């Protein structure tokens, strides 16, 4: 990973927040298995991403009955390393 600034790194022509990613995790997404029930939210920066996450989370909670304390548990950002890196568990 190439350092851009103190907070940003570049890997495979993409820029990431330094403390939230590593090369192994980004490479592991190449073999990410997509299921029919998966929902992907893809937005431009500053275009209402969190607001749209909340709408999708509310819809899914009413259909599945699950309650999640925050958006990131329901809709993690795949490129960032989070508490749960094994997405096949859900």
C-alpha cells in the first residue's frame, strides 16, 4: 500500500482510509461470495449514503424482525475491516 497522506493510502489505484484497510483484506474480496438475498448500496460521496442505509435497514428490520443497534452492523462497508470480517455468517 502506497502512503498518500498521514491518513490515506493507495492500493490498486483506489484510495482508502489508512487505519481501516489492509492489502490482504482488499484482496480477499475478490473471492467474496454474493447471495441472492444480499443488498448492495453503492453511492457517490456526500449523496445521502447514511440516510439511504437507514431506509434500507428500516425496511429489512420490518421484514426480518431483526433489530440492529446501528447501520454498520446491518450494512457494513465491505472494503473496511470491521468487527465481523466473515460475511458468510449472515
